[in-house]
């Protein structure tokens, strides 16, 4: 069987179970959804995709604006990235660093955009509170770590830009302070500390938003991939394996799992990339003492192929990274071993630690590395939010709120100008895996240098 790759597949599957992740093993009972889509449905708004973006759109449309919404999810609610990510809810807008924001949009534009990323994190806090979602959320903070001494100066400068231009209390932690107060090891050469970030259980969060959407009146159908889409006059006609859904407006919330042929506006505009996570067995006292792995912060490093990691509440380490190109069992096993080697290279005191869980998912890149939350250019009744560039926990939940406001013409929600730019197509989209391989080798080479 050919490995699944969203660039070539018609759907991400039908009715597939959750991956064998640490999150699946610890999420507790999965709440009910509305089962498969019936033979015939007429709805005000159809939402394609049941992750954070789709469920949050449905929740906000139903709860705030009293609209009738039907979510169509190919597999299960939260089955995509939303139920399998690292659980770092951060302030982020695609791949832009905060100093990039200032360079690109000027001081005022950067402040507005940074304000939106703060609003996205506040929205996560608000939704967790409103839905009383038990998702092991903690106010963790984020450490962006220099893995080499030569990378520390840029982080110190970034902290300074955030304080001066954005008036945000970012801190720079020199190596000694980082190693004493947070985490030791061989690659802790200083860090930018951003106090606002949450650590969450991502699948519990997805299932919490599922409950909220249904309680607000939205219908959420699982095992219901949209396999064809036509427009008859003002009505969108979506085909699922079980029947037809007629809708006045449609939201595309399929992100990295978007089938290339789903809608012409998105054709060849998205570049899905695999991200892989390992979760170790719980650390022993000696391993914690040897690595001084005491921080509750979520962590990323400044590399082209960035690693992300955190200590979990039960003393395990979650460690993730990109670099894998094809989703085959052999390559996945290699990548699991590679991630473990890189973890131990950071923290030699963990030599001998074993991996209890590993899994992966498809994150979504765009040509300019910026997310989109907008209406389709040629059809104002089609809306989408895509391209979170692997940092979408906060932004996708917020995108759902903004899409709902867009549909309801609620001028009270300002939206994000930078997310409204038209999407550019990738040339030779079907061949992208070839340059990606070369690019990843090049990135690894750059990351290995000083
Ligand atoms: C391993 C990994 C780690 C990550 N870690 C982090 C992190 O720590 N912090 C962070 O901010 N971000 C992280 N991300 C990214 C983040 O999880 C995503 O940006 C976010 O979850 C996107 O949510 P979504 O609802 O847009 O998409 P998804 O959750 O991927 O949902 C899309 C859904 O669409 C469905 N679908 C696709 N096609 C169809 C169709 N034709 N019909 C019906 N349904 C369809 C799919 O089945 C899928 O469930 C990570 C991602 C991965 C894979």
C-alpha cells in the first residue's frame, strides 16, 4: 500500500482510529459525536474538518451567533494534528520571529500582529475556562534555547526587541541561569524566556471543544469525509460516503490534511510536512538530577530543523522534530531512533532512557510561511484557515473564532490583516518532495555547524 501523503491522497481516510500516542493512552473516555453524516442534510454552514479550527468555528458560530452548523470530519474529532501535537499553546504567527514581525510590518504593524498572537493565547485560556475543559493545562512559559553558544546573541537581541518595540516582558537567560533554574545538559547556551505559554493535553483539549460545540447546538459527524464538492446556484453540495450535505456557506478546516482537489482556491498552495514525537519512560531521580531537567516550560531550539520538547506531568519527556519525508514504518522507526539520539545528545544523563510512545502528523506550510484566515477570493461563501506552520494550537482555536465572526459579519472582531493575503501556489507542487529532501539535508548541515 502506498504511504499516505496529503499531496496525493483524496481524503485522509475514513473512520480511522486515533494514533497510538501518549495522548490517546491518557485521554480517558472519548465523548460522543453525532455519528456519520445522514443521507441528506440541509445546513446553514458546513465545516470540513473536525480539529481545533473546525470545532472552534462550529462552537463560536453556534454559541455566539446562534447559527446552524454541521461539522464533517473524515475520521474522528481531533484525529488530525489537534489530537497529536506537542501541547504547546504559544503566541505564534507562522514562522515569524517577533523581531521579524517588527522588520516586516514596522513597529505599529508588529504591535497589532503581536497583539493578535496574545489574543489567540487568551482565547485558549477563555475556552478552557468557559468549557471547564480538564486538559492538564498549566501556565508553563516558553524557553527558546540556543543549542550552541554562537546562537545565544540573537536570542538576547530578540528579547531586547520584544521589550523595546513590543513592550512585552521577555527575558534573556544566560547559560548559567538557564542551567541552574530550568534545564542543564550540553546544549543549553542561553534562552529567550517568554512568560506567556500554556502546556496542555492536546487531545483532551480537542475533545473538550467537541463537547462545547455540541452543547452549543452544532452537529459533529465523524467518519464523514467530503469526497466531492459542487455548487448549484447559491447552494454548496458536499458529497460524503453516506449522502449529500447542502450548505449556504462552507468552512475549510482541513489544514495539513487538505486533499489537493478539495477546492480550487487551495490547489497547490499548501505544503504538508511530517512532524514526529517521541515520549520516553518516566525519568528516574538520578536522570533528573544528572540533567537538572526541572523546568515546567515548553522548549524549542533555534535550528533550521527545530526540536521541541517538554517534561510531562508524570516525569516523561516529550521530544519532537521534523525531518521525515515519507510516512513508512521503516522511516518512522529510523526517525524515532534519531530523535532519541538527539535527546540524549542534549542530555547525556538520559543515556539509557527508552521510548514508550512515538507518532507523527502532518503540519501545514505555505509559500510565504504565513498562516491564512480568510474568505476565498472568488466565492465569499467559502472560508478557510490553514497554514499554521506547525505552531497552530493557539492560532487555530482563535482562527475558528475569527472565521465565525467573519461569517456573522461581526465587526467587533478585528481579524488579522496579515492572514488575509491571497495564497501563492507552489510551482511543480506534485514534485515538492524532491527539493524537500535536498533542503532537509542542507538544513541538517547548517544546523551541525557553529
Ligand atoms: C506532531 C505534531 C506536533 C505539533 N506540536 C505543536 C505544538 O506543540 N504547538 C503548536 O502550536 N502546534 C503544534 N502542532 C500543530 C498544530 O497541532 C496544528 O497547527 C493544529 O492542530 C491545526 O488544527 P486544525 O484543526 O487546523 O487541523 P487538524 O487538527 O489537522 O484537523 C484537520 C482535520 O481535517 C480532516 N479532513 C481532512 N480532509 C477532510 C475531508 N475531505 N473531509 C472531512 N474531513 C477532512 C482530517 O481528518 C483532520 O482531522 C503540531 C503538529 C504535529 C503534527
